[in-house]
């Protein structure tokens, strides 16, 4: 089955075995940063027939950290120090979900970010994070 992806999104170029399993992820430029999207698939559904909370939590971490990673050239290596999530609604099988994030403040060694995950007009999650910037 070919996955349908909204116009403007391209397959994310970041990859590792965990993210390949958790996604696939797609990206496009947004007003405040990079929007990261994915379609909820069968392997992400839990016993109550909605996306497992870890699916949205992983999307939150990926999308928030990507904002910092892409903020400068050369790209910044980052590590999550803190991730806070607020689950507001559930995603269902075949839902297209998007993470909209922004950098709120960034210093030489730390970045503070916030955002939300939506499905259409429904806010599924709000989130904030703090990242260590691992400059050499």
C-alpha cells in the first residue's frame, strides 16, 4: 500500500533503525520552523484503537529537536534534556498528524522549544522541551 502524503511534504532525510520503525516521517517548511508529519499506521495502534501515547511523544521529540538541529550550519548535534507533553486528544488509524514547533530561546549550549501536534483542526498534544546543544 502506498502511503498518501499531503502536498508539500517530503520524506525526512534523517534516519536510524528506531526512527524508521517509529515513522516514517515527512517534513516541509512552516511559518515558525519545520513541520514534521506522519500517517498513523496499524503498528502504532494500542488496545483501545488509538495511536499509542509513545507515538505522539516520539513525534514531539523528533520535531522539537529537528528545529534546533537545523537552526545553524553546520547542523547542531542536540540531546534532549527535558520533554513535557500534554495529551489532549487521540489520533486514530490512518490519521495524518503534524507537529508544528518553534525555538523559543536559544543560547550557545541550550535551546528551549515549544509546539503542538495536530490532526486537521484538532490539537492532539502540546509540548515543550529543553535541549543541550553539543557544540564541539
